[in-house]
């Protein structure tokens, strides 16, 4: 694969042979193994593209000047042609109007293209402004042959040049100023003043001032460069603020005390020329190239240096084909990376980076000898002219091959700067830089560069392995890892594993020496930073078993724990702490990450050693933990554990019951067992707070009863019997504890008086027979109204006198008498009520109503007598069927079903009555029975339908909250009204 420079040089060799050293330099660059394929779809355009201007001058071209797209040329003896390159079709021709033998010596055009100074061979000068057609004489300049002009780039404008410097053939430097205005009545000259400021010499004699350049630096510094045939002078001074218009006299005055700084070369070819390169318009030049007798002096301009403006100076000596006897160099132009040298028949381009001739263009003889080469600093074009033709050079992508030059010079930073947008070139530069660093044993820098190239991964890795440079290999792998894309999972996994192995090897070596070594600590921090890199987290996680194996094989426990934390593999971390008896650290990890499953798994171990801290952690977790799953840990260690473990177990159970409100039966049963064994004082309190009804209880009543019975907690058993509603057992057991407790149990069955009486009899028998306390027995009578004196008399022994319960007997007799009187009164009231009822029935039998013929049904408003009807005492009258329809919707489901059944029976009896067959004698009896049954059915129907008036009875009151229209039929009813 050939590089751009190779192809370019090959094309140039075909056109014009080049010096052999050039080919050698190109071959030294070499081609690296790169992943890029450099394919050109079309031929690269040359950097220097020559174009002949379609212009045939009417006369010979004597001189030529161009600046800011303004072109001026001297034709023949007395003609001046001006062309605005923005409007090339509108040339402007002016006659100088000189009648003597004077000829144009040189043309000087300022950077704005507005001011043209024409130097004549008769030691005269004329001036022409771009906006005028009139040539004006510079009378103050007369008597001097002008060789150079140093324009003022800061103060120059279209109408005024500002202070400028003028160099003559006699080595005198003048300061002058030209104004394009017409001036006053008494001063019509354009030159405002013309005064000498300095003079230059060579070998003790005046020497022509070949070139002048004026530049402004920082802090009001001013730099003036002047050249003669063999010398280059520098004048550096500082202008006072506001003194710019006063000119440059002060600069030269500052250098009078000391000899001016200059560089001199021995060979004199009769003239010299200096060129400057400016990267941006209206900025200071960055580099220079001075064409003189010994060759070309070129370098950079440093405006900060106090002693000299020139830096990095080199001399390019003329090649052997340049002979002053017949082809002396004529002009020089400087570009960013080349200077162009004009010879009588050709143009040579020399690269300023390596001094090699990279371009040579020979002009045909038909155009005549080349006379001058000028560069337009604004447009960047290079112009060359002969007496018959004008040529123009376009400089395109001058920096495209510069990277190779810098690369061959080992200036890799600059090389990379000029191939940023060309990845295939950048890869070659990085590969060369990496190889250079490797050869110079700068392995880390080499690794960083190798990682950015497309060279074979295995080849580079083997290089570092063979050189035993693990640190460099690690750096290379890290950089490669950072450049991989997320979808390259296999490569990332490989590099992550390899780097882990390298880090572990390095840590092992450092730890073997001195574990407190700062290098060891830094390496460990670096390794841990690598492990917790979020970009590689997924790959570490998927390959964590391999990483664990590596860490284990190196015995690196601390980093294994650290890696486990990163992977959120807290089970491994906690196991490690437990194995090393660091239970507090294990609990800290548990509490920090709040993993319920891990709590369930490790709580048994932790509870055995740090019960208080474990219970505190459980309580802090609150409802996130299921207490039932913690019971194995609690049960296991509370049986054989210390008092602290038991107390902490009870504390957590109480938290679950009272704070969390846990309803799990197992929790409550376990708490009961703990109370029964270790805290009996809290047992009764717990049972009382747990509730008095079976539906409220969360523990197993039978289990609780058996537990309390085994431990002899009778009072607790009584309480449980009460909850289970086993009142006889409760009273029997309570009598063994306390009679008052038994009394409280005896009153509990409120709805069963017989049981209550039985329970109280048990208490009374116990009091009489066991305690032999008659007074207490009498108190039982007063406590329960169900007991009578006669109920407890059999319990007393024979020797007891009546005096002990005389009052009770009297009280009982009085109650009996009172009860008899109440019964008599009730009987009298019942007799009187029965009498009144019989009178009402007799009165109802004789009651009747009169129905007029014009009476109408209260519902349908039709005559009442047309169909069977009902008459109510309130005066409302209804047809049978109307009343039926009115009442039916309000009947209950039961009554509706019964009414439907009665109607079916009535229809059946009616059908039998209407039979056409004549009944026999035996049928007559059955018919009479059927007739009676039919009347009974009608009576039952009347009881349902006509039990009360549909408008005045309870039925109407109950229907007050019902809608007038059924909601289901509302839409239908509403549409019928529309």
C-alpha cells in the first residue's frame, strides 16, 4: 500500500527526476500493519497547481505587483495596467506621461491594494491611488533610487499609508508618509514628509536596502527587519503610547547605542529577498525565508525573545544545479511548509521541515525567461510572470503530507496534529511512535500508543511479554479495554480476566516485599478502581466465578471481599466475616443491604454470638422481615442459650406482637411458651391483653391450656377456660384459687340461666361444704338472683341452726307472696281483655256498609258493581282484580309464592265444579267437601289480598320510599309521553 507522499513523488519523478536522497527519505517511512485499507477513488490533486492566465499583454511586461486582489503591471515604457481580480473584465490602463528616458525600476503595492509607489530609473518616484486615475509625483523622494518599502499594516488605510519606511540603493532608510488627498492650496504633494532615520553598510560601504518589513508585537513592541545583499538586520524597540503617528525614528534611536543585530553571509550574488508567512490576515508573520548568496535562511519568528526575533534558523544550501553564472535564483515565496524558489526557467518547492525538494516545475522556452514571483498575502495565490505571460499557482491542502515529514523526524505530536481527520494516517503515526518508544525502552508510553493502533493484538502483547514488561502490558490492555465497544463482549471478558491476573500477580510481588509499601497501596487502589468500573460491571458479573477463582488462587481475601461487595454478593462477604469470627462486621453488612434472605440464613449464627445487636437489627428491619422465618434461629438458641439470648428472643417476640401486630399463631404460641418457662409474671398480662373472645385470639387455646396446666398456672387456665366458654371447668378450677374468681366466671353465661344457676350452686356448695362459711353462702344468695334459700339448704349440715339463715328464709317467703300477688293481677287483666275482645267480635258481626249503584272503583274509576269487589271500613272500594294488581307488587316473595299456589288450587276446584256430568250420591258428599275447601281457599286469598286497605294500610306506608315509576320501565314510560 503506497502512501500519498509516495504516489505524489512517483508522479513527480516521471515528470522531472529528483535527487536520490529524496527517495531514500520516502523509503525510510515504511508501512505498518494497519487495519485500515487506503483506497483512492480518484487521483490526488497536486499541492501546487499551476494555471496560465488567459492574458496576452499588448507590450512586454516589465514589472508586476499584486496585493488584496489588486493587480498592477508595467507594460512597455510608459503604460500601467491595473486589474481588480474581483472584476477581471474591467481593466484600467493609465499612461505615466513620462517623456524622458526613464523606465520603471520597481512597483510597490501596500497590503490594502490602495497605494502604488512606482520607482523610476531616473531616481524619481510617482504615486497612484486605487480610486484615482491621476499619477502624482513624490517630489521629496527625488534623487533616490527606491529598492524597498516597509508598509505600515496597523495605521495604513485606503487614503493614507501612515508612517512607512523606504530603503534606497545607497543603504539609506527613510521614513515617509503618503496621503491620497489633494492637500491644501500651498501643498499639493501626496508625500507628507520624507526624512532619513538610518543607513546600512556592508564591508564599510553603503549597501542597497533590498527588503524592509515592519511588524508590531505585544506590549507596543515594534520589530523592523531590513536586508542588504549579505546581511539581515533586526531593529527592536518599544513605541510610547500614542506615538504611533510619530513614526519609527525612536526605534532606530534606541538601537544607536548598540550595534544593530544582524546576520551576515559571505557570498554576494548582488541582491537578496526575504519572504514571510502569515497564517491569518492582519496577524504577525510566523516564519521567514531569506534568499541570499549562500542559500536560503529560514526559520520561525519569536516575538517574545528579547535578543533576536529569529528562532529555529536553518540554512538551505543551493543544489548543484543552481549556478550563479547562468541561473541565479530570482525570487522567493514562503508558504506554511514550503518555500518556492524562482529560477530563470523553473520553480522549485522545498519543504521547510526536511529541506527536500518536493516539487519542480520547468517552464517552456516559448514564454521567455521568468522575471519575478509574487505572493498575494490576502488571497494566498502565487503569481509568476514573464515578458509575455502570467501564471498563477493555487496551493491546495499543503499540510496533507506533512504528517509523514514530522513522523520521519520523530515529532509525533505534530504528526498527529496534521492527520486528525485521516484515521489511516493517524494509525501509522501511532504505530511508529509506539515502536520508537519501545526501542527507547519507554514501555509505558509505547503501550499507550500501541493500544490506539490497529496492529495485531497478539503481536503487541507478545512483544511486552518477551520484554518482561508486565506494567506496560497492563497499560496496553487497559487502553485496549477502554477502546472496545460494549457489543464486543468476548474481547472485553478476555481482557478483564487477563488484567485481573496481572493485577493479582503484581500485588503478590509487592506484598511479599513490604505490605506497607506506598506502591503496594497505590496498586491495590488502582486494582479496586478497576474492579468497580461501571463500564465493565456486566462482564465482571457474568464472569464472577472465574474472578473468584483467581482471587482465591492468589489468597487475596481482602480483595475477594471487596469484589463480592461490588458484585452485591453479600452472602459471600458475610460468610467470610463469620468464618473469621467477625460477627459485628457480618451484621453491619446485613444491616446495610437489608437482604431478607440473608437475614434468615445467617441469623442463627449471629444470634448465638451477638443476640442484642441481632435483635436490634431485626427491629430496625421491621415488617420487611417475616418473624415466622426467624423462629428456627430463636428456638435453636433459646433452648440452650444464655439468659441474654432468651431475653432478647422475648424482646423481639414482644416487638412482633405489640408493635408490628403480627397475627401468626406460631409467633404467639412461641411467645406463650417463653412466658410460661421464663417470665410467668408476663403470661397472665399477655393472656388478658390478647382478648376475651375466641375470634380475637391469635394463639392456640388448647396449646396454651396444656402449657399453663403443665406449669401449674391455674389462674391462666381459668382465663383460657373462660375464653373457650367452658364455664363449669373454669368455675371448678377457680374454686381452687379464689371464690371471687369463680363468681366472676359464674356470671358469664348470661343467656343460659340454668347453667348460671348450676355454677352458682357449685360455688355455694364449695362455700358451705369446703369453707363451712354460712355467711359467705348467704352472700352467694345476694350475688345471684337465681338462687333461693331452698336451693342451698340441702348443702348445710344437720347441726346448723335456723338462726344463721332466718333472714334469708323470711326474705324468700316475702318474694313468694309478692310473686303470687303479681300473678293474680295479671290473671284479672287477662280476663278483662278477653271480655272486651268478645264484645268487639260480636259488634263486628253486626256491622255492614251500603254501596250505591253509582259507586266506582278507587283504582280504575269504573262502576264498582260490574265485577266482584271489596269494601273496607275506611270507605275505599276496589274491584277484586284491581285490588289484586295494586297489592301484588308490594308483597314479599313468600306471600307471592303462597298466593300463586292458592290461585292454582282455586282454579282446580272451579274446574271440578263446572263438570257437565251429573254427580252420583257418593259424589255429592265429596262435592260438599270440595265446596268447603274452595271457600277456605278464597278466605286464604282474602287474608293475603284484602287484609287491609291498599291506600290506608301499612302497605302504603312501606311504599313511601319507592318511585312512582319502576326505574327499569322509566325510559319506556317516558318515550310513551313524547
